[in-house]
């Protein structure tokens, strides 16, 4: 290739210090844009996955549980509380006017440590009536759950075919669920038969206090889908009125709550991203302006030798675009790496479900961020480059000779 | 190719005692004939570089026109004018003039590179002639003033242009290199080029066909070699 065409590259390679500074600037810029976008969209898809998990309109739990535990944590973060009531509640709830599908679940705590260091939560659901867990399980596991088979959350370190022991009883892992970004990722799911078996073996280990409830007829909560057109709040009130000792919690209120704080966080992230981007953009503009003016005489020399205004502009701009693209690519990769490494920690700090978007959207975000930085580079310098290339050669040549 | 300036005048806007305008070159006609070496000398600040730039097509005159073989130089569009400069004009600027991220050889062959030509052999020949062959791979930052100057001259002459402008071409050079440079310019004039040298060196006068002096923007002819 001829040296004039190679000039932008040579300028970068043969002035390493300057190039590294420019690269860093571009990297900061793309890091912010991409990191911000990734975070906002992780929060969003965390939220979406949460909503999907939470197909129920109303959650019915024992009265004392509603006081004991933060309801939002139970419902939204999937943090199971350990509270129990009689399974007659299910039928009673189903009889209330306005309820559609009704299904109960039981939450058990287990120290079964063959798989995990932390306490594992067992969630038992009734495959006959379930409408929240199964659709989700269907995505990663297509078979029927047989007796003594369980499906594990994404973060449980067991794979299909492994054996997990709870209260001395063995269960086979039949499948593993996709990530949700919530505490459900640490849960183990089992069908009604299996869970009854486990409940029985757990008695006497003093883990789950069923109190006066018969362990063969114990449940933790009833999930309710209201009939089409029914007023959810009304139905909840009716349930509380006709079934004694329970609280009926409409989930939409909670989702609205968490949506609100999610919006808040997304907003903060967006504003911060914008501020950092603007600052980096300004710095970039200053640096490019200095750089371009410092090289005025050199540009004039090229013009004397026969470089036209257009080719000079093209040459300088391609140098800038090159450095922006390279820096931006580095920044984007760094952001991706950090996000992958620290997404759990972030999720913990923000106390929000976070779920990385799929590879396709991540790649799209990456490409868009890199392009955005290249565009910022062009925007921040084009005016100056154009001005310098238009300057009268005879005058520009007088600089610092 | 001959260069003819018609009633050119150049003013700068500059605040001084009672006026805002400095006439760097007072209105004059001027001819650089093909095949001859024309020398301009004069005190510092008298307007020599300004005149040279106007003639070379890189500084618009306030008034007047510059013709290259009858073609109005400043009427050309930038794209055309740039190509014309590349092919026909050799320009040695006053002071240092290196493209800092190109090594010596790349600097010298730059005029060829712009239009996708190689020019390596011509460039090597030039470095040989001006004694910088051993420095071909060296970056300009590491060169002495004289070496840089010879590099700039080599670059200006590499395409064997028909019109050559040299602003203090021998400023940093020793006697031997001064002679080489002036010999080369003389030689190109003999081959038909129009050569204009701005200089302080008395030495250059012996190579000149015509000598002009410049004083506060006013040009006057001092001598003309017969023939
Ligand atoms: N851009 C400018 N704006 C205002 N005045 C200028 C500008 N460029 C040059 N001048 C003035 O014009 C005059 C002529 O300058 P020029 O560079 O042509 O002189 P010169 O004869 O080449 O001097 P030297 O021998 O020192 O190179 C000087 O007085 C200089 O200060
Ligand atoms: Mg001068």
C-alpha cells in the first residue's frame, strides 16, 4: 500500500503514547455506553422474567407469614419463607367467586448439602393444577416429572442425572432451569408426590415447623389467577373475607412497586451514562482539537506536496475513526467482561433481578456502542478537521517552523 | 514552464502604529523564466516568503493574478490545483518540514505516493545525491537541521518538477552541501525548469541568472546575467 494511504495507521503506530491516550478515551466512552445499556437491559429482562415467573394475580399465604416476612421478597425475589397452613385452604379459595385457576405450593428448607453450600429451598407444586412453574420448566425440560424427580434452578451445582439427597431421601435431577436472575435460581422444584415424600422424611429433623398442621396436608401458599374481567383487588378482599387465617396479596401492586424502583435505577444509570458520555465526549473534542491544531504545519506540508483538501480531510478523519473503533472495541470487551464477572454482585447490591440479554442483543449492543463512539469521534473533530484543511497553506506553513 | 505574476499585491491584517494593514508585497509584475535560476534576497521580514508563497499557489494574493504558461493558477479548483502542485511544482519551505511519522525515505517519496506511484528508485537516487542515503530508515525526530533540510530538498525535487521554489534552501548547510544543492537546482534549470531561490547566501548569487532584492515589500532587479 502506498504510504499516503498508510499514513493514518502510521501516525497511530509510530506515536504510541498519543495513540494510547486516544484509545483510552474512546474506550471510556464505549465502556460507558455499552455498560449502561447492558445494565439497563439486564434489569429489564430480569423484570420481564420475573413477571413471567409470576403468572399469578393473587398469592394467598398464612396471615402470620404476611407479617413475618417481607412480602415483596417472597413474591418477587422468590425468597421462600417457611410458613404453613392446611391444604383445605386451596379448595376454599377456589370456591371464592372470581377465582380462576388455583394451585398450591409448599416451601421446604433443606440443608441437603451434597450440591450446595447454602441452604436449598425446595418448592413443591401440584402438576395437576400448576400454572406458574410448569410453563417455565417446559422451556428447559420437556418430559413428565416422575416421582422422586426434581428440577433444579440455574445456580444449583447439579446436572441432569445427578442424585440429590434431602432429609436422607434421594432424588434424581431431571432437568435444569434457565436463569431468572432471582432467588428461584437457587431453588429445587418438585412435584406434589415427591414433595409429600420429602415432607414426611423431614419431620423430626426440626427444620420445618408445621406446628399443629398435619404434614400430609400442608401447603405454604395458594396461587390464584382471577377470572377474566374480575377485579383483582375485589377478589383478594373476598378471599380474605371468606377464608379465615389467610392474607391474599395482589401481586401486581408489588410488580408495580419493583417496576417503580427499576425505573428509578434505570433512570439513574441512564443519566450517569449520559453525563459520563458527555464528559468523555468533551474531553475527546478538546484532545482532538489540540491534536489537529498541533499538526497544522504538517497538514500544510502534505497540501504543498499535492494532497487535496478532500484527501487530507479523509486521511485525518480515517485516523480518528480508526483510533475510535479500536478503543471502543476494547472498552466494550472490558465492559462485557466486568458485567459477566460481577453481575451477581451487582444483583446483590441493587437487590434487583438482573438477567443478561441474549447473545444476539449483546452483540447488537456492542456493535451499536462501537459505532456510537466512532460517530462521536467524527462529530467531535469534523468541524476542526474541515477548518484546518481549508486554511490557506501559505499561512499554516508559518507555524513553528 | 514559466511563471508570470501580474500586478500581485499581498496585504496582511495586522495592527501596527497607524494602520491595520501591512503590505507584505507591494504591487508588482514578476517573471520566473523557464531554464533560469532567479534569486531574491533581502532583509528579514521584507516579504520574500510571502512573495514566494503567492507565486507557488499556496497563498492567495490580495490582488493580481499568477499565470503558469498562461494558465491562471488561482482560478483552478482545489482538487486540480493540488494535482498540479504535485506534478509540476517543487517547493522547499523555510524551516523544518518533515512529516513526523514517516521515515526519511518515505518522506522523500511522498509526492509519488499520493497518486499511487512507487517512486522508490527516484527517491533513493535523491537521498544518494544529497548524502542522506544512510538515513533512509531514520525518523525525522532524530535528524539534524541540515539533514532535515536536505530531506526537504530531495522531496521537492524527486518528481523533477518544472517549477521550483526554494525558501532559504541552504540555510543550515555546510559549504559542500550548499554546493550540491545549488548545483542540483542549476542542473534542473539547465534541463528547462523555472527556479526561484530566496536566500541570504552570497554563494547563491554565482548560480543566478537574475538577481532581485526585496525591501519592505518592494521588489527591484539588481542584475541580469546576459544571455
Ligand atoms: N500571517 C501574517 N499576518 C500578519 N503579518 C504577517 C503574517 N505573515 C507574515 N507577516 C508579516 O509580513 C512580513 C513579511 O513576512 P515574510 O515571512 O514574507 O518575510 P521574509 O522576507 O520571508 O522574512 P525572513 O527572511 O525572516 O524569512 C513580515 O513583516 C511579517 O511579520
Ligand atoms: Mg521568509
